[in-house]
């Protein structure tokens, strides 16, 4: 049986609306899980939702629902998002499931029986919003004053997390003897430095442990918080949310605990590192279980240097990006953009920049530029020229980097390493110039060049299968493969293979249009019909064009136009009949061959560029008084729509 690999994400608060921060941890864990599956490991990938606590019951009450009804509704947001992001988890745990509550109660009873839980009176500053007690020292430190300022009432006590006012409460609670485990924790971390990563995060935990370690309050009186798992030995109390939540990583395993525990990687954001190391490891020690092999704390996605969070209202909704760019683009961006373990700033500009440069210009281009000759059956691999051998060596180096970095969770470095093949592949095509070989009738060399480029596509798409989950399947199937093949060689595709062509994997977008649209569409956006409906690739070698003078060019009257109406023309499946405002008294009627790529409704409001002095013609009986500029090959792929801010009639030159 293959080696087990168990990976987890935090379980997200079910009440929250997921943003790209949540998507980040889950995409990273999914990519690693997919990679290990690809490498033949027996993978278990767990994610889920944290469903207890006062906030959930309050939100439910406001909406007139029971807490369970509320959870059942809000959990859908996570389930749907994971589906859209192509997250392939093996299990999804909800802390309101009986399978979880049973384990939590079993563990509590065990610790109680072992004398590791005891009741005591506790006094402290209670924060309703953070659902926790703070010590006077913590409150004073956050307020930048002395303890006496707080106790004397000179400075009002405020919650260090939420800034809301605090109440001094004394109540009887139950405590877990966490202080027993300080030495064991230090010894374990010392003996297994890899168990908390990156190194700077481990040092933070060690810093925390240098101070005295107190016991952990693990209960809340039911009178104050009813939505939780009752303590089996004190039914008037429920379990503190973190004790409940952390247990999910083991409760989800059920009878498979022997096989998968301890987890190989527990991925968390740096905000919950102490819970996942100090609290979690001590709980496991007390229960006689091993701590996870590794807790990896990644950094935060920031917006203008501030943590993206719902309470600050600066979140990016992943669905907006998914609607327009699809899951591959978002998955790639999240993994590629920031070094894993560090914070990074999000902006739509950087998203689009990476999309256009890495996915469109580099990867999609490599896949499409040889599509023209795909119908030629691939010959067997011939003797390698110096250039062929050099390219193969790049592929070998690049794949080695990818593997090493990906397994070390350094996604950015891994993808950048793999892109060496993409960049070198594009250079290889430039140098070998298949169009020139075809023109010269050099079929032998053309065949070899094509085989090498298609093999490079296979190597890249196979390794990318854990990141670009959709387009990798597409590229591999065009190459006749039903599964990734990770071999680094130019002789894998069978002789005689006829590669299928298709539409561009990714198409360039205009940041001047997309950035405002992502911020909230001020004007309707033209939506492309999915590229599957396009028939030909759009990148072609430049034909030899005669030089023209500026005067020749100036003869073309180019103006900004605004589409004010659009309709299909009966029995003409390529044509749309448009009314375009070009700054004249009446809109012009223009017939454009764009019906295969644009829905008429989506075009209304678009700014386009119009040739206004073209002699009118009749197309299918409808007069066309101009022409729209568009990009693409024999089939239009995209209208030129960049001048969205200029008024109709503005000169273009
Ligand atoms: N329910 C607890 C976790 C319990 S685990 C036993 C919780 N939930 S949460 O919904 O707030 O999710 C926190 C996690 O979401 C972070 O640890 C991180 O994985 C992810 N992120 C939330 N905001 C984030 C950013 N702005 N940036 C990166 N990741 C972020 O805490």
C-alpha cells in the first residue's frame, strides 16, 4: 500500500463570507495534495467549517433561524467556492456533525478522568466580540498604559482584538493543565525543528514559550454561550471553541486515525499559529497522541498593507475573479504571486499583469503558436541537434527545481522554475522558425521541432496538473493523453500522434477595462462566449507587409464609438447589426462579424474603435457604414475596447 500523506487546512468560521485569504490556504493545500496524489501517495486532504460559538448563534437569531439552520445555509458558500476553485478534498468536516462531537466529548472525558482538567474560579476582562478573557496586562499593553491605569479606571478597558469595551467577570470554569507541557513542547520543537515552519515562525513560538505557560480555560457557561458541545462531566458548560475546533483534525479520521495521524502538513495562516502549536501540541501530548509532523504558517494577503478581513471591509471576493478569469487563473495567481510564508499585497493590477504575462504571453502562446502544423503526424524522435539537447537540459533542470521547491511548499519558486521551460520553449520556436521550415519544405526538421515543442507542452502541463487543473487536462487531451505523464524526455508521445488544436487557453485582457470592471462594473462588460466556440488560434507569424507612410495611415478615419444597440441578423450566424454612436447626430449602422464571440446584450455600452471613412457596403442586405477594429486571426477573438473613458467621436491615431 502506498505511503499515506495527510494534509489539512484550518476549518473556517462558517458565518464568514469566504474571501481570497480563505481561498489561499485551501488552494495551497489542494495543490500539494494533488501533487502527492500524482506522485502515487495515499493522500487524505481535509478541510471544513468551524460552526460553534456565540457569533453563529447571534447571527442566526437575527435572521430568525436556529443556529443549525444558519450553519446549513452558510456552509454552502464554502462548498460552492471550493467546487468553483476545483478543490479536490477527500473529506469536509463540520464541527456540528455528531462524528465530531462524539470525539470531542470522549477526549474531554479522558482528560477529566486523567485529572488534567479541573474547575476553578476565573476573573478577567471579558470581550463579547472576541469571545474571550483578557488579562489586565494584555489590555494595558494594547492600550499603551500601565496596569494601574486600567484597574483604577483611568483608561477604559478595550478589547485588544476588536476595540470594543470589556467587562470584568468572575466565573467558574474548567481548565486544562496546559502548563504541564511547557518542557515537553520545548523538547519536541528542539528535536523536530521542521515541525513548525517557516523557521521565523518557529522562533516566535519559542519566544512565546520562554514566558510562563498558564493553564487553558476550556469551557464557557451555557448561560453565556449555548451553541457548543457540552462538557460530558459538567452539562452546564460547553467546550471553548478552540478545544472543539482543533480536535477536528483527528475526529475526521474516525477509524482511519492509525493510518493517517500524525498529519504530514497542517497548513494555517500566521494568525492562528499559537493555537496550532502551543494549544494543539499540548492537547495531543495529554491525549497520548503525536503532534503533527509539520505546521506551516503562511503569511497574509493584505490590501494596501492592511490585513484583508471582513471586519475591515477590504476583502476581495474570489467569485468576482472566478466569474471573469476562471479557476486556473486564480489558483495560479495565488500560488505564484507571493513567497509562501510571507505577506503579500493584493491588487487587481497585479492579478491582470500576471495573467497577461505568464498565462497569455508565455504559456498560452507556447501551446498555440505551433497549432498550425498540429495535423502533421509526429515522427519518431531523431538525433538531437545542439539546440535540441540544450532545450532538453533546461527541461531537466527546470523540472528538478519544480519538484524540490513544490515539495518544500515554495510554490512561487517552483512555478518560476517550471516557467523556464515555457520561456525556453518560446525561444526554441523563435529560433527554429517552423514557418520557415514549412516554407522551405524541410519536413524532417519541422517534424522534429514540432515533436519537441509538443513534448515540452506535455512536460509543463503534466507538472501543472496540480495548479492549472482545467487547462492541463485540456492540453494533455489535445496531445492524446488522459493523464499527466511526468517523464522528462522528448520521446514520450507515440510516433504518428496527431495533436488536436483548440482555442487559446487564455486570452489577453485589457487592464484599463478589467481593473475598473473588477472594482464594480461602471459600464456593462462585454463577456466573451467561452473560447470553445472560437475556431482558430489567434497568434500567427507576421506576414510580410509593405511599408506605408504616415500620410497613407492618416487616410484611415479612426474614431471612438459607443455601441448603443446590438442585434443578431437572421440566418447570418457570424454577423451582428450594431448602432454605434461616433459623435454624429445619428448613430451609425455597422455590421460586424463578431456574433461568434460576443453576445449582443453584452456589447451595449462598450466603447470600440471604428473606421468611419470606409465606403459603405451591404452585408446580407443590411448596410454597414463603417468597421470595428478587432484582434484575432481569420476569426475575430476580441474587439478593441481600450478607450473606455473617451467620449464617442474622439479621434484615434
Ligand atoms: N475557525 C478558525 C480556525 C480553526 S482551525 C482548527 C479560524 N477561521 S477563519 O475563518 O478565521 O480562518 C482563518 C484562516 O483563513 C487563516 O488561518 C488563513 O488560513 C485564512 N485567512 C484568512 N484571512 C487571510 C488573509 N487575509 N490572508 C491569508 N490567509 C487568510 O480562524
